[in-house]
C-alpha cells in the first residue's frame, strides 16, 4: 500500500481548513503537504528517468554444473539522491539471486558481482531486470525495466560412461566384455597395449616382439558400429520434478552416450517422439555432438507417438548400420518386441529403462524378464544412481 | 515477520518526538495548564502502543485493550486534580468516561484536561501502533495532522502554536518516511535481498534534506486568501470550523462600560433588545470612554476633567446643540429608533440609555453625565436611566450621526476647542506610551491632516496581513500594556484591542480621541433588528473642529464580524446608491451567530436586494457531502488500486463485476467460466472487449493457477497478474460509461 491515499486525505483536509479560515498556519501545513506530493512525484520521476543499470552476462554454451559470473553497475545520473533502489533479476535461473538493494547519492554508481551455477539444462536468459526506485515517503514508487542481456544454452549433464556401457550401445570400442556376442567372425582392426584381463589368444605376438611390450589385438565386426539413439519423449510417461525426474535422467544418459560415441569417432543419430518428431541423422564429429546436445538442452516430453512405433519405424531403416539404444521411462512392453524385431543376428541393442517408480510414479518397480535379457542388453536406471558407474548396476541387473 | 529492533527504535523515537511536539503545540495554544500530565500521557501512549504492537499479534485484542491502557495512565495522572465532592468508584468512573467523551468541549479545567488527554493518548497510541507494527504510519498521522490543524485554527494563543506545529509536522513526515523504510527493510529481509552498505544513511539524509527544504518553501509562500469563510458555513460556532474554544477565563462577550483589553472571550449570543427605525446602520452608543490610563480606557471625561450630572426628564438630552461650541457637528443627521428590551438590564447593573449615535433624545428619563458647556453638556458620556429596564419595556430614542464628507474632515483643521484638547493628552511617561507614539509617527508619516492620519492608523490596524481578529488573544507579558503587546508582538485581538490601540495612537498624534462602548446594529428579524450580547462593540471617535465627534472603525473584518470602514458623507436615514442594507433587505430572520456585526453597509449588498452576503447557507452541507463523497471515492480507488495478492485481486474483480451488473459467481463457476460469462455480456466496441477480455482471461487463469497449482504463482506471473489488473482498472470506467449509455439507449428505445 502506498502512502498516497492518507497523505492526500491530509492534504485535502488541511487545504479545506486553510481555504475556509484563511489562517496562515493552516495554509503553511497545506502547502507542506502539496509540496510533499509534488516533490515526491518529481523526485521519483527524475530518479526513474536517470537511472542506468548495466549488466555483463556470460554468453555461449554451458553444461549443467558450470559456474558463471555476472557484473552489475547501477548509476544514478540525476542530481538528486536516490533513497533506495531495488535491483531485481527476473531470470529463470534456479538458485541464482543477483538481486541487491542500494542507496545512491547524486551522480554516484555502485557495482557488484554475482556468481551462480547452471543447475538445469535449457536455454536461459539473463534478465530482464526490474529496478524499483521511489521517494522516501512511499508516495510514488516506480519500476524501471531493463531488457534482458543475453541468452545461454545449458547442455544436460554429461557423464563419462565406462567402456562396457559404450560397447553395449552397439559398438566395440574395446572387446573387453567376456565372450563373443556376435556369431559373425570378427576382423582384427588394430592393436593396443595389453591390459589386465585380456585373453591370451588376443595377444599379437609379432607386435609384442617388435615393440617389446605385450600388445593385444582389437576386433571389429563387419557391421557398422554407428549408433542410433531412440529417446522416448512421450507426454505423461515421465515422473518426478527436475532435476530428480526420469526425463532429466533420460536426457542426461542420452547426452552421455552421444558424447561418448562422438568422442570414439562413431556416427550417432537421434530419434525422438516429441511433438515435433525430431530426427537428427547420424553423423560424426563435434558439430553433430553440439547439434544433438542443443536439442537435448531444450527437449521436453511433449509428444504423443508411442515409443514402440518409433522403434519399429526407424529400427527397420537402421538395420545393419549399427546398434540401437532405446532410452525410455515407459512401462509398456510392446516397444521391447519392436526392438527385438529390428535386431539381427549378432546384433544386441541396448535398452535403457529409467524406472519411473523410483521418481514417484505409482506402481511396482520395473523388472526385466530373463527372456528379454537374452534378446538385448538392459540397463535399468533408478533415481539416485550414479550414472558414470552404470556397468556395475547393469551387470548386477 | 517483525521489523528489526533498530528500525522499531528509530520509529519509536520519531513517533515520540512528533507526539511531544504535538502536545507542545496544544499547550502553547493556551488550552490548559496541565503540561506535565499531558506529556506523561503522551509518553505513556507511545510506549504502550509500541509494546502492544510488538507483544500482541491480534488486532482485535489490541483494540479491546486500548481503553484500559488509556485509563491506566490517564486516571493516575489526573486523579489528584479530580474536583472535590465526587465520591464512590462508580461516580469517579462515570465522571472519567464522560470527561473522556466530551471533555474537549467542556469549560471545566479537569474535565477538559481529561478529554484532551484522552485525545492525545489515542493519537499517540494509534500512531505508535501503526508505525511500528503495520508500517502504515501515513494512516496514523491522519489524526495527528487533524489535531494539529484544529489546534492551529482554534488555539486561544494562535501565534504561539506556529513553531511547535511546524516542528510536529516535520516529525510526522519523518515518521512516515521511517515507517516506509522500515517496511521496505522488512520486505527485503523476507525476500533475502542483500542490502549494500550506506542505504539507510542515504535514505535518512535524503529524507531530512527533503523535509527541511519543503518546510522552508512552505513557510515563505503567502496564503492564497486571508478571508474567513467558515463563519458563513458553520453556524452556532464559537471559533473557526465550529470548534468551541476552551478559554482559561470564562468571560462572555457582552457590554462593558470600560475598555480594558484582557483575556480570551467566548461568544454566547443572547438577545438584548430589538429595534426599528429610520436607519439600520448606526452603532448604538451607551457610554463614552474618555479616561485613558496605562493602556486602558474608562468611562467619563479625560483624567482631571470634571464630569457633570444633569437630570433630564426627557425626551431632549440636555446638551449644547450649538455647532460653534463643538458639542455637535455642523453636518449631521438624526437617527430615530424605537427600542424594545428583550432582556432586563442589558447594560449591566447600571441602566444606561441606548442611542443610535450621539445621544439626542430618549423617552425614558434619567441623568446625563458629561462635560459642561455653554447651553448644556458639550459631551454626553452616558445617560443613566432612572429605573432599570425590564423585559418588554420600550423606548423611543434618537441619536446624532455626522454626515461630513472626507474632504470636509480633511479641511477641518486643528483648531480644537478647549474641551476637545483634553481628549488629546497622551503623557509619554512610560516605555509603552513611547512605543505607541513612535509607532503612530511611523504610521502617519506623510499625512498632511488629522483625518488622513486617523485613516492611516485605521488602515494599518485593518490590514489583514498585519493584524488578526481573534477572541483568544495571547496574554501580554507582565508589566506590559496589552495594547503595546498587541501592536508590537501578538497583533491579534478583538475590538477592544483595536479600538484602544487606535485611540491611544490618535492621542499620541495630538488628535482628540475617545472610545465609545455600545452595540452593533444586530441582525434583521423580520421588519425589526435584534441586537444580542455578542453585538457588543467598541469603536473610536476622533474630534474634528466644526464637525464634532467622527466615528472610526479600526476592527477588521474577521471570523466574528464583517467590520467595515465608516462611509463618509452618507445620511444613514436616507437610502443611497451606496450599499446599505435595510431591515426589509434582509431576507432571512436568522440572527447573526457571531459576536459582532458590521454596522456599515456591505459592498456587495445593494439596497433592497434580497441577496445575502457570502456563500449561501447550503454551501456548508454541500461541501461536507462533496468531501465525504470524495473521501469514499478516494478510499475505494485506493482499495482497488492496491490489492495484496491474488485473492485480493479476484475479490476486487468480483466487485467490479457486480458493479457491471453481473450476477454473483455461482458455486459451480470456475474463475475462467465466470470471466467468460462476463466477457460475453460486455457492452461497447470490440476494441474494448479485446483489451478487457485479455485482462479478464489472464486474471482468471492466474487465479486458478494460484488456487490449484502446487507451486503457486511465480514472480513473472505476479507481474502479469498486476498488469492485467491495472489494464482492467483502466478499461473499467469506459465499460461503465458504455453500460450507462446502452441503458439510456435502451430506455429511449423503449420509450419510442
């Protein structure tokens, strides 16, 4: 509540008294109130017009967890002192409060730094700012709006997955997993330093003799090791509130797999069932990684196509090109059949199930039947799992 | 969330200072002597208000507790002053309750002190409570400013209240600012907003500078008008705006043969006599005060001059009627009136004859007192009637009025007859007399004759920028003549002050002068005029060779009387083109409520006109109604403009909907459904619909989000809500107008 109404009432009463009686003192009091109103109006107006708020914000791309810093400077360019100035940031960055309150003399400036951390993926805008100034009597408070400074894109959290998970995702970066998953004979593609656990029949003796170190052969299938990731963004299947939501986990896993694949030189593509039906064709390199991460930064579960259709539709076209990774929180089962259908001999796809019940969805926890385990690799993720050590969880599934 | 202790302490100190200065202002006004008691009550009121605000959380308790807290301090503080003879707890309690309720209008000192103390306590408690708990000090200052204003307008000693009143106003503004910063700090604390160093210091400095500058500017701006209209608006009053003045002395305005300027008066008009005759413009002479001593005037001739007593059986007053002797003027008119007494002994214990001018004839026999002349009395100082006058008695009287013009008086010269010279003695045997003499010389410098000198003095005294009429003049310091204090310091008084001062200054200038005690012409009651005790008046007569004693009116128009200068060259018995109210010209028989009435024609009052002077009588109630309507509209506008929170906005929206003719919201209605219904019923062009529709939809959606969403509204939502509400407010007047226009159109169509 501003004080304008009661002060106006006082002014009216005193003015009536003065006008009726002609008493000088009553006039002086009435003048005092009139001048108070006029001076307060002009004061707050001058402050609002001559206020400048400068802001230096970061630009570019960041990942969740990155730190940032902003610089603020408030200048009072009027010839009147500024009793108070509230600088309020209207950015939608969580847990970031660069707001300050200051008082300034005529022509003075004050600055401060604010540090924050990007806690959520997305496209974030620094600003706008609202500066609230006014006279000291609360008669004419004013808001000055300062436009937004810059936008940043915050990628989802990227975890460094261990090789086993990466290999499950359709590629054989290193044949460290026990047994031969494929029926087709592998081709030796290179050698590397022997690592503890490598079978002796993989030792390449000629290279070992030449280099003086034990060298193991690396193998690759004849199939392409490209990777197609199918991300389930169907509306209503996810549970939880960001950042502890199945959607955020799914997106983070997706980003991590993409990151790992690109770093390994593999081509990776992304298919989603969001409202726009986003499809990012397979590709390699940093540009592809950024393309997918930019999409993942803003991706929302707003689609209506069932994941089974998506797997069926894109899995057929992908046949023979490499592995398929399905990331979903769906508790339906038909998509598993679709995934198995699009498989081929010697090709095991990866199914990443983010268990929605662990994020608060009703129902019992997801269980993977044995038959499904034989048909594909399975990775069940629950709330609180450390995503960088998934192999442990996966193997123990 | 409570305010910080430092903020509360600062507010408390400012509230305390403002209330102490308010009490100082009241006490300076001369209402009462209970200074210690009132200061104690103020301090207690502030402390209680702050403690209650900090300790209790329920407003209802705080309100219920207030009377007990008030009496907790008022009773102990005033019990030792309680009048004797009041026994029993019940009697004491009832006495206190009565005194608290209406003590402010009482003449009893104890009752008045209790009443005043109650008001001051209430103002202090209210302000302290609002300033420290509610952060609404601006609301709390309303009664304080009201008390200051009433005190400024009605104080018995108006000159003394200026400094404390202005100081109190400054403190009240600082209280508002303190409350404002306190509220802001509290908000910032709740919202965890970091505050950079130096804010409170800059806030305080800026506020102090602003208030000081405003006060300086306000103090030097002259008033728009010094005319007092309140008397014509508020009848039956004893002071401006109808507030009855408490006076230390309960002296009522009435006839007094001596002119001794004293303390405050109160006006209680009581009819004295009625009259009709051939004029209504004359003053009624009762006694002449020619004896000046130590600043006061007494009946009779100047000191050292013998006074004769001449019996007369009537009707002719035994006076020397030869203009050459100086007893009467050469150019005069005789005013004849028939007087009927409506009060016994209107002139006090001694029954004096009442004459419309210098005594000429009376049907009532008596004894004439005056200075001996050649063929009768040269001056008639009074006619003492043989018997007291009773109610219903009547008398046919006549008086002599000069009709000399200004030019004639300017050329009258200074060849005064011997008896007149005795009226020009003014011994400079005291500093007061010397001061008056110096002042008279200053005022009359540049004048070339006695008449111009007299009119110069008269004009100075009538100047509203220099002197103020009041029934509550400040008391002169001990040892100083009241008229000297009046002329040099207070510059405020009633007719005795003005007439005494002018008479003394005329004598200091060597002009024969005397004062006349009597009555003004009263007010019309049908074909007659009624004179009341409050019409008692004193004026000045100066002597001019060949023209005799000439009336002067030094008392200015004021809140209690529209005194005008005496027109020259006018025969009061004949209607002239100059404004001259007659008995038949007065449209209303209502007696004038004030102490004194102008005896001279009023400039805007043409003869025979039925138009009364000043604002019409309905203007007062109309102004009151307009003020009330403005107040209600202002409060409603404030209520509409400052909703706190989403539910408040929704409540106001429903209020506007009801004003627009919408049916009440049904239990089955969602907010959105209700606003959609409203949008469908909206009158007017599509453009307005669009704006209003958007605002309404926004408000409804956000209200629903606020009500049903788990997280409530985010900050941008609040801003959107506020913007939508403001948009709605802006568009509503147009909608209302369109609705009225549509109704009219509909009614017109129905008529066709």
